[in-house]
C-alpha cells in the first residue's frame, strides 16, 4: 500500500488540498496503485477561553 502523510501543528489549513491532490494523483492514472492520504494534527484542548463573550459548548 502506498501512503503519504502530512501533519500540522494547531491547524489543518493544508489538509484539504493535500487530500484532494493525493486522490487526484491516484485517479489520474499516473500510478498503478492507489495513494492513501494520512492527515495528522497536533492540537491542544483547553478548559477555559480567553474570550469573555464566547460561551463554552457546555454553557449553551
């Protein structure tokens, strides 16, 4: 199995174009095997927000 991966730190700005490019490469006939795109993210979950007017999901 052929696979390519991309990881982002704190956002996924490149994920959509990466996924579309990997799928178009697999569907274009340029390779005889399919290409599996793997998307990774390093993110953080915080219990509080610094925005006083923003309500947490649990507070709605």
